[in-house]
């Protein structure tokens, strides 16, 4: 029962992240901001924890890339942000720390990791801080959306028997 609920909840988050990216985006510097993915990362980190949140970020990025709706930059930022959001929420048990984890993980660490990643996999030789503004705008806006949704939801866990 636990595994079925967990996998079903993860599948719903993946679907919402994939569809949400096409419904809610805006230009942000040299890239597009997709705040839906960051909102999903925050919500998944709070509800499911760091492991499932990372899997959700990876699968959402994979599906978006397979459908031609995203770029390879969805992987480092999304996965690092989801991991840090989940770890900080797990440690401090406060929703705001999931937001901080998402913004720092995606907006700062993920953007810096994207430079060698883009160079190696995409053939791009952009400078070290070129992704930072776009990643920050996207992760801050999405993390706030995820936080606002979670503030309205009290003690939700799809993994209990209630």
C-alpha cells in the first residue's frame, strides 16, 4: 500500500510539473523561467522527502526533454534544488526551509553547476555567472508558489492511512 501511494503521488507531481511548465513560463534573461517545476520541488520535498523529490525532478526533466519541451539545463538545477529542499525541510521541519533549499540549490548551486554541464553536453562556453539571474528568478518565483500552496495545506501526507 505504501509503495503504491508513493508512486502514484510521484506520478501526479511529475505530470503536474510537465504540464505546468507549458502553462506557466516567462522570459528571464538568456533562458525561460519555469516556476511550476520549482513549486513542485518544494511541495514534493515537504510531502515526500528528498529522495522522491529528486526522482520527480529528474523524471519531469526527462519527459520534458523527450517531448522537446525543455533543455538539458532542467536536470542539474531541478535535481539539486529538490535535494536541498528536501534535506533542509527534513532537518528543520519548517516549510520555509524547503523554499530556501530550492532557491539555494537551484538558483545558486544549480546555476553554477550548469556552466560545465552546458559546456560538456551542450557545447556552450558561457561564463560562470550567466545562468545565475535566470535560475534565481525562476527558482524564487516557483518556490514562493509552492510555499503558498503548502501553507494552505495542513499536515498532508498521502502516505498515511487516513
